[in-house]
C-alpha cells in the first residue's frame, strides 16, 4: 500500500468502520461539514470548513466524492488549483487511493464471500466503477530515502 492507501485503511480501522461508511460523520470528526451544492461540472470542492458535493450525484457517488475530499484535506496542503498539473494528477490519484481504502475493506469483502465487483459496490455503497479488483497489487512506495537511490553512482 502507498501512503494514501495506508492512511485511509488506518482511519477505517481506528474508527471501527464496517460496511457502508457514514462519511459525513467521518468528515465531522475532522471538523468538516458536508453540503450539497449546485455544481454543473465539478463534483466536489472544499471551502474553509466545508466540503461541497454536487447535488446531482447519487448517494454512492456522494459517499465516494466526500471520502475523496477528506483525503485531499488530510494528505494535501494549500490550494489544489495552484499546483502544477503533474502534482494535481498525483493528488487526485492519492485522494482516490485514500477513498478506496476508507470505504472498501478487502478483508471484509473476502469474509462476505463476494465474487463480483457489483456485490462489493453494493455492500460498501460505492459507485461500481470505483471498485478496483487489483487494489492489493498496487506496489508499495519505496521505503528508501532519496539519498539511498539505488541508481546513485550511474
Ligand atoms: Zn480531487
């Protein structure tokens, strides 16, 4: 697991969450309110102490986007839009990694005996397209420090 995945999984464990996460309660634990908002294109945005979620979304999508926004809040500092594109893309991926581990527990899915991704999506109340069948195949981030780069000396 990478840093974002570890953070999401740790939070799920710490809070003793099972099944469908009450993600608004999780946000409240970090002092964040969640409010539906009339975005046309955008899906979520955090302003001050509030996560704004597009009101056009399904409950499953709202759960996912709220978890994603909490991920940004815990993992990334500063104004997202001021970051260079490659950093923004990395942040987006990390927020999704965080959301996946906060909302979907692979052990719990195995224990339930789920076979199909739709069963997992339904059980955890997340959008079907968010379920990653290869979640556990994502390689760990290298533990070494920058100075320990194995390519040093080439
Ligand atoms: Zn985002």
